[in-house]
């Protein structure tokens, strides 16, 4: 059998496997397929940095909450400013906000701020928070022209109206204009794995990450995710930096574990991501990452700040699980075949249903790659509440 025949047979076999899986959902238990090996090609000249994940403060997560930060779905700029200042000082131990930012950013840096516009307009990285981060970066001497707000899809950035809402002079960049646009990616930096017999088995790193910015501040939103369990620091970085990632999950199965962590471990992404500020103003507890259903979006009024993405995602997972329990929804760890539906409309309106067998274990898997601490007992979870 030649290679072309072999690949075709693999694709046909995979397709028949996943089509018949929906006929097997009446079974009491499901055996999930094992992930394939993932080949990684980082940037050869990249030098690891001590600021890289898990960063200067492994295991430390500062949670700041203020019910006045979001009222009737509007985020308060002054309140968010105070929350972020408190969080940065508590994280670093510095007495001034400028000194806290200077722990991570130098005046000569080109700073990338990785937003999450996915889910706009209902839930995306709040422009109010992004403006405060820009102000913090500028406080240490970085000019506006050396600050880049970026994400994968230009059209999602447009829906979020970031160009109109952020500081003048700051660049706003969409890595790709369409689903098949690869011009913004480096073909020499990639992860290679064959998940479901797909033709293109490589996911390439964005050139702006590989060669453009020198530091990255990661601004994920607090959401559940139908395939990975949650969208947090790790997924926002990994799947927002590499292309061709949707191939890692084909209903009802997902290989987001371990792909998300593997992608975050690739240099220079690992070393450039020095700070994570999770936007928990709005918390999506079901239907993530794209839901527009307000019943599943809780106005939590939270910020999480840290350098350890694994610890932060562990806390996020705990918070989303708590909210799901309160709402009578099943755990994101549930792998009951009866919960799986091929109907997207049903999933978006029924918190007991899901499209995939979720993989929140990607967080602990990233911890095993050295990206951070996943054990709750070892996490220094600091909580600051409004007086």
C-alpha cells in the first residue's frame, strides 16, 4: 500500500469511527482514544528566559473581586484600575504600581497583549481592562507604537470594536484574515500531529509571536469550553498563537489534552509570555467559548493575576465548577455518553448537554510539562475583596 492509499484509508476509517460514535451514546461508559504523538519544532535560536512560564511567581494566583466593577453589564474603568493596581502589587510585593510592572517589562520591549475576542460581543477581553494594561506598560516607558494588541482572527477583533476603544497609537493586529490564511505564520515553527486522519497535520506559530514582540501579556476571559473544559490562560495562548487548531477536536472526541500545553511549551512562546491577567468580569459557565446566551454568563466581577498559567487555570476551573454546581449543571469532567449531542442549538440552550467529551485534564498535563503548578494544595491563592 503506497502512502496516498494509506492516508485515504486512514481518513475513511476515522470518519466511519466518529460517525458511528453517536450510535453508541446509550452505553453506560465510554473509552476515550489515546492522543497521538506530537512533534514539536521551536525557533532554533530562541533562548529560554527566567521570566517565561511559570514565571517569577510559580503557583501564586491573586484573585481580586469587587461587585462594583461590573453593574448592569457595564465595566467600571475606575474600579478595574484599582483592582489591577492592587493585584499587581500583591503579586510582586512591590509598593508602587510602576515598580510592579517593571518586574516584567523594559522600556525597550515590544509588548504583545494577547486578547480573547472570541465570543464578542457577549463575552470577550474587556476593553476597560486592556486600557489599564496599556497604561501600566506605558508607565515603565514603552511607547504606544511598541504595544501590539493581537489575536488570531481579524473579524473577531472587528466585532469587539477594539480599534475604536483602545489608546491611540497602539497597534491592533489580526494574525489571519480568513480561516485558510497562513501568511501570518512561520512555517518553520510548528507542532505536528495526526489526530483524525486530516491532510494538514501541522499547526504553525504566528510570526508576530516568533519574531515580532519581545514580551507577551496574556488576557484570557473566564469561560468554560465545549472541548477543553475551560478556556483560560493556556488555551488563549496556545490556540491563539498557532493556526489549524480546530482539527484537534472532532465530535465527540477532543485532543485538546495534551495539545494545548504542548503548544504553550514551544519556544519562544513559553519565554515571551511573562504575565497573565484573566478577565473574570463576565464568567461563561456554559456554552463557551462562543455563547451569546446571557443566562449562561455570570457577572462575577473578578480579576486573576499571576505568572503561572497552570495555577491560574486551576483556580478558574474551580470557580467554573462551583458555578455549575450552583446552577445544577454537571461537572465539566463528566463523560456520560448520554450528555453528548450533535445538535449545536441544543448544546447552547441546555447546560446538561455537550458537543464533546471535555478535556479539562489539559491543565494538569501542562503542569507536567513544567509550565506551572496544578495541585491546589501547592497554589498560593490570594484573595482581595472590596471593602
